[in-house]
């Protein structure tokens, strides 16, 4: 496969490196940022090409720009008549479907999106964890997408365009909101007199342990704690002592925990006692 890269950010650079290692040929890269190209060329000695040289030479074109620029880049290529029949255009956004590349009806190309379900903080870190990363694949040629992902050492998951937003929302909850939950926990520790830096250092091993449990036993078995045990007295103590601004989110999360707790007990042939369930629902404000 002869491929070109438009946008030499972290993802574009990491993909190019790993695809070259898998035996594919990167025929060129195009980026508006000299710093991005400098970083890219520190990993791969590939020529920076103008679009009118890059596009005709590539079988596959990766548009690895920022999400908000994908459509603009595609429109620019069409306006300049840089459309090679049979070419595959690929973007790596999680929230946008491959339809964003379909600037005009009847374009003689295939459009595809390959989204790595991972947070890449740097090129080096991306290269270290790309193998084993799960990818959402959506578009005209999912078979090609699966082959590319496997060449990257990744794990492919075909999805439909209509499912893309919910898929991305799930990724945001798992990744970004995990940071938010850590922040809320640090805030509660601060109320208990523990400084933020010490609080985070204390909480990270607990969070890692929970992730390990999730990996080992899955859902809902990984749920532990007072709601899983049906300990309404502990939940009452939490609510009585936390700042009022955090009560509602604690209750919302508690209701989800209660749902998981019921499922966990059911799988073990158990259930909350009527008293436990009613007390927890009352504390968490769930109508009977």
C-alpha cells in the first residue's frame, strides 16, 4: 500500500511509522506546520510534498488533521481537482463519520474512518501503545480498515455511521470523565484536609486496582463498596458530610452503582433485602 499523510500530528506520525514498519510505503507528507514536519521527519525521512504531488501518488490518503479541519481539507482537495479515482480517503476522528469526506455526490473515491480508542499524549507514547489498541472502523471499505488496523497491531471493531456519536460518547465517558471523577475524589479529599497532590497520589493506586479488577472479572463483578454491600448507613454518612454541590452527582452515580449492584447480586443468586433497597433508593432519591 502506497499511502500519503495530510496532517503530521501525533496520530498521523505514529500511523506512518508503524505502517512503514509493516511493509507499506509512505510516499510523502503534507503539513502546514514546519514544527510538525520537523517532528515527523525525526521518525521517518519522508519528503514534504505539495498536495498536487502527494495526492496522485497515493493509493490511500490519511487526513490526520484536527477534527474541525477534516471537511475543509477534503473540500480543498476537491476544489483543486485532486481526486484520484479508486483512492481511499481515511480520517481518524472518533466523533465524525466518514461521510465528512464525501464533499460531493459521485466522487470516485472510498471514504473510511479509523479511530484509535486510546489517548495519545505524544508520538513516543502513541508508538508504545498503538499495538493492542482497539479501533472503531466505519465507512465504505471496512475490510481494508481491518487489514490496516491489524498491520498496526490493533484490534478492529466495525461500527455504523449512525452509531459513531454514541461510540465516541462512550469513549469520552471512559477516558475524559475518569479524569473528572479523579478530580471530584480529590475535591472530597480536600474537604477531609488532604492536599491535592497527596490526594491524587493516594487515589491513583486505588483507581489502578479498580481497573485491574475490571480487566480480570468485568462488569458488574468489579463493583465493590458500600452500595454493592447494601450499606445505607455509610452512604448516609457520605451525604451528610460532603459539600452540597457534590451531592447530586454522588446520587446520580450512586443510582448507577445500585443498578450494577442488583445485577451483581442477581448473577450470584442473591438480592438486596427490601429494607436495604428502599433505604438506598431513598438516599439516592430514586422513586419507588
